[in-house]
C-alpha cells in the first residue's frame, strides 16, 4: 500500500521560472489537499481538490499559483514566475471522503 | 490573533520527564482536533485525535476544553525518540478537511 507520493522531493528554480509539483494520492483517495510550510512556520492550507474540481482555494495566493487534479494522473500545483518568497516545503495530503488525510513527504522548493 | 496558537518552545527535558504542551484556538465552531508530530524535514504524522472526554494512547494523553478553547498534550516518561515538533491542529468544520495548524512546539529530550 503506497502512501501519498510527491515528486520531485527537491526542486531548485531561478527567479522567474515555473515550478510544477506533483502529488499522487493514496489508492482509493479522491480528495487532495495542498499545504505550504514556510521556514520555521506551521503548515498553511492552500487548496482542496476532488477529481476535476477545485472545492476550496481560499488559501491560494491570488496570482501565479494554480492547482489541478485531472481525471487521470496526479494532482499538480503550479507556480509561475517563482520568487524567493516561494521557497518552502509543499505538502500534499489525501483522504477518502472526510477521513483524516494522510500527508506525503513533501517537495522542498528552493528559489535562487 | 492566530487561529491556532502554541508556545514554540523549545522544551528541553531529560529522559523520563513528563512534559505538557498547550494550544488555544480562536474559532469556537471548530469541530475536530488533533495532535500531529513532525520530525525535522519530514511530513506531519497524526499522533492522536483529541476528544472532550480526554483520551490516552500509551504515554500520551490529550485533552480538549471547548469552553476555554484549549487543547493539551501530556507526554509521560519521555524518550529520546519523542524529540520532534508537536503540531496542534484544528478542523474548523466538517465540510472538508482543510486543517488549520498551529506553529508547533519543539521538544528536545536529552539523555
């Protein structure tokens, strides 16, 4: 039983480039959540998706950030024109219905 | 005011000590409560859910006081392996699982 998988585990980008973070939920899980953890801070909710639908994106920055969870394939968190302040750990979690979500190992984004 | 507040610590305790962490939350309508553990550069992992009646799991005891909007975690007989950051987590409603995390309390257990 594979857990939540995220890749890449580490991503380095230069300012202005695009970052794509992928999340494969646990088998049978149709709910995906993305969280961001800035250095020395707690996790902050970004977006909640179900297959092909964004349910709640109240934690997403208004610009440059987008997320999708297509019918086939992993969920993608996309950050356009990255800035140094985007450097953080991005965690994906998945759940079956309203069960407590399980977290993936995270992607550590470093913007140079 | 932060939605979930915790003392960041660090709490430095010797092996075998009892240590308690506290947390307050601002949303009185919050429905469910948890303690997570996060090791350095790792993902958070569920330690235990927290119920009004209080619940215990081995050396760990969690308590919820809805009237005071206060959550606690007690660790007895601390082990070196308990060293981690403990995150107080609140689910504001049951429409989804958009969890609200506190900033975490760092625990260091020393030999």
